[in-house]
């Protein structure tokens, strides 16, 4: 009995199936556009994003590090790369949550400028974390973490975020909610 013709047919069928799936043809279903956020949704998202930032890096205005940031700094000083990587991963997870919340806030037209600045700020903090890891790993030519933050636009983003939040109008009849994160409590 000859199995070669059957095997050749099977291989040809698999190849055709793979080719059909990999054509890159667009799906007939359109990608849904997220609905615009309401003032309340934007306000909640901004507060959540700010809280996640505080848990990740601390309060830049007060100069107080978060637990994760302090752990990262201590690990970098000690040259403890595994501890630095764990702290950096925790910080990155918090910043990713912050980015997601900033995206929600950005769907509300009046908070879009503050949300865009928040996103830039979170990316700048990410650059700083990456630079700290490079220092911990003793990577030749590692960028100074503060310089990495500044080069990524962190300083300007912080100011733009604060200005954007101050200028965000309160809709008629809306009642702003207190946000613990704005007082430094994540």
C-alpha cells in the first residue's frame, strides 16, 4: 500500500488551509469605535489613572516614592537585578492600568487634553523605569533615569496634565466627586 500519495494530499490540504487563513483579508465586521465617555466616567477614569500612577511611582509633587518605586531604587542601589525586575514589573502593570484609564477619560471631549498629557506622562515614567533597570543591570551607556523621563516629555506632560485638569469644565448640573488620589492617597 502506498502512503505517499495520501501524505502528499494531506500536506497540500493543510497548506491550502493555512494559506486561506493567512491571506490577511479584512474581516467583514467593522471594528467598533468606543462610545464617548460621560463626565462622570471621565472623572472616575482620571481618578483611577492618577491612583495607579501613585501606586506605580509615588507623588512627584511631594517627592514621595511609592512602595514599588522605593523598592526599585533600593534594588538598583544594591545591584539586585531580580528584585529590580520584580519592582519594575509591578510598576509597569500599574502604569498600564493608568494608560487604560487615561484612554477612557480621553473619550470625553473636555478631558481629552488632560488624558493625552497623562498618557505621555505614563510613557515617560515607563522610560524612567527602563533606564533604572539598565542601571541595575550595569548596562554600558545606560541613560540616567531622570534624563530618560525628561527626554520622554515627562516634565511638560506633568504640567499639561495639571493645566488640563484645571481647565476641564464641569457640566451644568454635574457634581464633581472627591478623588482621594488628588490628595496623594492611591
